[in-house]
């Protein structure tokens, strides 16, 4: 029985990865997938779709960050208003 070491685990991982890659290639060569829509037949469609989806997600996240951003002294103004003080918050300097 072989001793379980980090080297053996890494070797087994790469062997499994290679076996899965070869199985995927065999499936793609012998079984032709049928697409659900005509645009899936366009070469590179999945790559373009993935890139555009990622770019849109980044732009939406940046816009949401700007929309949700608070001013630097947002909480200081609220503390001063709770105490009934005018001018809002502690002034330093």
C-alpha cells in the first residue's frame, strides 16, 4: 500500500484532471451537441457572451458603489443632530 503524501495526492489530482480532459474531448468528437438556439452556433459566442456579461456586471457594481457611497462626515452630522446641536457634529481643527 502506498503511503499518502502530498506528492501522491498532487499526482493523483493531475491524473484525474487529465482523464477528465480526455473524456471531454472524446465526448465532443463523437457526440455532437445540439444547440437550443441559432446564435449558439456562432463561433466564439460563449466567449463573447461571457466577456460582455462580466463587463456589464463590473459596470453595474461600480455604478451601485457610487450610488450607495456616503459622504466622509455622514455619521458625524447625525451625532450632532441627535443632541440638538446646530452645525452638526464635532469640528476638529
